[in-house]
C-alpha cells in the first residue's frame, strides 16, 4: 500500500511541476509584465528599475526557481489590474465557486445514481424511456446554451428566479456563504442546474450501463435462486458492484465541475474564481491567470489522488496487483 501511495504522490508532483512550468511561461510569453505594472507612459529609467525589482534580468532558471519558491509559500504576486495580492483575491472568490460546485455535485450525484438505478432496473418503463430521451439534452447541448435557455424561461419569461449574481450572503467571519439565505438559494438554482446537467447525464448513463451488465451476471442469478429479496439484490449486490467505475467518474467530475464553472459563472455573472479568471484574461492579468491554472490543477491532482486511494480500498484486484 505504501508503494502504491508513494507512486501516486510521485505522479502528482510530476503533474504539478509541468503545470508550474506552463504557468511560469505565461509571464514571459503573454504580455509585457513591466508595461502592465508601470503603464505605457513610464520613462525608460522607471522600466529599468521595475525590471530589476521583478528580477526579469536574471537567468530563466533562477526566475523559475524563485517563482516555485514563492508559490510554495503562498505568494502568487500582485494583480496587475487591482494591485492586490492574488491569493487574497482567490480567497474572496473561492467560497462562491465551491458552493456552486458543491450544490451541482449533489444534484448530479443524487439524481444521476437514482435515475441510473431506476432506468437500469425498469428499462422498458415509459418514465425510463423519457429520462433517457431527455438525458440526450445534457450530452448534446453546450453548457452556455442550456444556461441561456434557463435564463430566458425562468428569469425573463416566468420571472421566478434571478438571472445573475449570488443573492444575499451571510458573513461567518472565515466564510461568506449564500446557502443560509432564501435569496442565495434562489440565485444558485439556475447556475447549479446548468453546471450539473452534463455530469448528471454521464453518471446516469454509466450507472444504468453498469446495472444492466451486473444484472446479467451469474451471481445475481444465484441470488435470485436463493430466494433473496428483490430490494436486496438490486441495492446491495448489484449496486455495490457498480460503484467502482462510478466512484472514479464522480471524483473526476468534481474536478470537471470546477473547471467548467468558468463558463457557467460567466453566463450567470456568478462572482467566483471562474469569472475572476475570465476578467483576468480580458485585462491580461497574468498573475491571476497563472495562479488560477495552478489552483485548478492542484484540485484535479488532489481529487484524482483521493479517487485512486478509494479505488484501492474498494477494488481488491488493485490491492493484489499492487
């Protein structure tokens, strides 16, 4: 087990090293950091002084080593646009993104597994066929089209839900949440549904396919022959054997939800890290872009590591191979 964990940690560190090189490259190939810091009206002396302060005259390996050292200490530099520490900006926006991802993941997981089990067991029922037909919408249509359609129907036409913003929030001191206000819940419904729809469809189809496959196996036939209750066969024996690939997909989907939140937050003007990244791209705010890439990559790496470890405990074959 220790060898398995050490190997996964080594792979995770390698991935983060590659992402750090890409993030560092943004400072050298996207815009001029000196021009972004002092403006086009600055004199030649001011530019030279700023280059020396930023260490841009040092060898590239020295600059990269300094960049990695600062990142490991939580120093991502100052935003070119707002002139504030990037880590502070991410900390302010992170609660909004994590709450949106949390609600979306709950919707996708609960509905995806529930509907997947139902359509796998009752595959010829009229409701199952309707669910599978509607699920094609989640797979076929882009996220921003679904978001715009929901805004038109529920915000513009029916005037039931707000079309943008986070609504009312409650400041807990260490966390600013919108999940403790009615206005906050009304604001999160549409973006959460938009963000979760694709993931919900993927989980639904995977669970359904796994359930159909497991229900045809010999041990399910033996369970029926032994006279076990139908509920026990479906929800204990069959469902348990579908969990291994489902755990993997759910874990990867949480990372995808964070990455795809860029589009959803832009459509709904949700004040999270995704919208912050889009605004940073508009103003070529390289420190924010670089920090966001590292942040998303780090979350992906951590989630994948946790999924691998869960895989290790759930599937005995992996333990034997390791």
